[in-house]
C-alpha cells in the first residue's frame, strides 16, 4: 500500500512535467489600439481566459506591429490569434464578452488537442501528452486501493457470508457496489465539467475551490495518521445510517441495495476517497471539451472500480474477509501519512498551474 502511494507521487510528478509542454505552450497574440473602447472591453476577458488556461499571452499595439498583424490577416482591432492560426475578431462576438470567452476557450482547447495529436504522431507523446487514458486509469487504480474501500468490502463480505453463506452473493454485491460508485462519480464529474463548459466565467472559482478542498483533505489525512497512531481509530467515521444500510444489503435485494450503498459510499466517504478524483476533475475542467472530459472520467472510474472487482472475485472464490482487514489495519497510518503529503503536493502543483 505504501508502494501505491509512492507510485501516485511519481504519477503526479510525471503528469506535472507533461503539463508544462501542452496548454502552457499555446501562444495567444492580442492586437489592440490605444484609446480603443472595444479593446478596453475585451482586454480583461482575454487576460482572464489565457491566465486560466496557462497560455502565453502577448499583446501588440497594431500600429507598431502592423506587419505581424497583416501576416495573420488582422486589419482591425481588437483581434486575438490563438496558436498563430485561429483568428478571433470583434465581428465574431459583436461585443458579447460571454461569446468571446467561449470562442477563446474553445480555440485554446482545440489548439492544445491538435498539438497533442501532432506530438503523438511524431513519436513525442511521452514528453508532451498531458492526459492519456493510461495515466488517468492508473490514477483511478491507485485511488481504488483505499483503506476506506477495503474496510467496507471486508465488512460487506463478512455480513453476506454470515447471512446467506453463499459466495456468489458476494459477486452480486461487488457488481452493484461498483455500479453505484461509477454512476455517482460520472454524474458529479459531468455536472462540474458541464458547468465549466456552459459558464466559462465560473471555471476559476470552481477550480480554486477544488484546489483548496484537496489541500484541506491532505491536511486531514496527515492529522488522521496522527490520530490513528495515538488513539487507534480514524477520524473518517462511517455514519450509523450507512452501516444500517450495509447490514440490510447482506439480507435481500443484494444487487439493488449494494448499488445504493456504493453510490452513498461515494458521497459519504468523499473526504476519504475523493481527493484524487477532485484532482483529476481540476485538471480536466476547462482543458478538455465535454465529450473528451466524459471519456477521461469514464476511464478514471473504471480504474477506481477495477481493484474492487478483483477483490470481489478473490472473496467470491475463497479469500477470507479477515485477510483484507489485516491488510488494511497493518499499514493504515503510513497510508494516511503518505496520502496526505501527496495531496498537499498535488494541491500546490495545481495552484501553481504546473498541472
């Protein structure tokens, strides 16, 4: 389990190194004219959007940079050129700054995606790809190896074996539990990404809130490590109502109730299992279109439930729940401590726009 935490740290550093070479490399050239009222209206919008995406903004006074502007086909201001290819002029948004934000955001994302595709085709993917299904899946996989999930799985397996004695019921429980987690994580993720896509002006506020949340969760994990070592109990408590629902799951309607349990687990245990998920959302928000973001979310969630599926198969074919409990208890303090340090480091990287 400590190895998983170290692998996650390596993953974060690698993703951060990759991120430095994608969106941050997108050039945005802005042409304006002194005393232009339309330019004064557009300038703060352009600065906010390019800052949010980590792009390189360069401003040019059109009279002194006429040759450069003419090379882009720009003759009137305000005008924005993204990645030295896409030109956005006043007539494209007619003074509507919301449309300007959307046009500029979409142009930056599109340019970033095209650069990634080009680098992959040239054999440079390992140096420049910010997101890849493999990286996102591994992040989900590591998130799935979580003490909270292990504890719930062992608890449910014990209840089911004591109730029905049928190990095939454990497989039903695993399927339902995974479906519940997958649906909730997809719903929450798509809601956040959809909000950013529809209202780009909220992107900075949403991503800032997630960075703060990730930092707080990191501090909480470190405190929980201290609390576990001193008092032998975690501060990540499972509500009594959740325990009662888990107990009902072992008696009847196993598939349905375990699905509900998985969904509620995702919400109730968000402080314990959701930090990496919020990190992925923060990196996806505003840096991919909605369809691509949905794809990455699905890949991440498949990574999260994969260890649960493997664990369920092992339980269904003879592994004792007590084995999982011993594994969880033996390294809980170290897992919490390493996870907390990694989350704080991750929050700093996100805050500094390194990833």
